[in-house]
């Protein structure tokens, strides 16, 4: 289920119906609690999708309700990490941590992937 900024409806990939959850917009009062703070995480892995990365970041930055933080997570691509840091210095860009396949719990009904061997 996703909440759309400036809209009172939400959508769900598993349902064709919408339910009213909240109205989020710049004019919405903060209420008794703290203001809503959202961090947007954009996961990337290949420079072949650079135009889509540019559009995704631009879309997030153009929202009516600004994100408190935008994080670009680069999955094992040092050149792409440097390009993202150079292009978006105002964002947080970081590399994805190494995966530990042996610590990942098995998902029922899904085949378990073998652990990757590390180069010596």
C-alpha cells in the first residue's frame, strides 16, 4: 500500500480498491506529534540504467512534500558510486554492504541459493 502525497487515497498492488488513509500535503498541519519525515532509498546497480536513475532522483526531488533524506544505494559498482556522488553531491550515496548468504534465512517455498565463494 502506498500513500500518495497530496491525495487521500492509497493504492495496493494486490487490490483494485482504494481506502482513505491520510491527506499529506505542504498545507497539512503537523498535529500534536512531530512532523512526518520520510527517507527515500533508491537502489541502483548498473550504469546502463543511468537515465532511469536520473529520472528517479529528479522525481523524488520534485515532490511537493520534500523527503527528509534521499539515499542512493549502489550495489557493488564502484564506478557508479563515484558517478552518483559526483552528480548528486547533495544526496547520501553509499555502497551496499556485502551479502552474507549463510546468515540469510530461507524463505519457505523458495529454493535456497548457494553461497558465493570469495576469491582468494
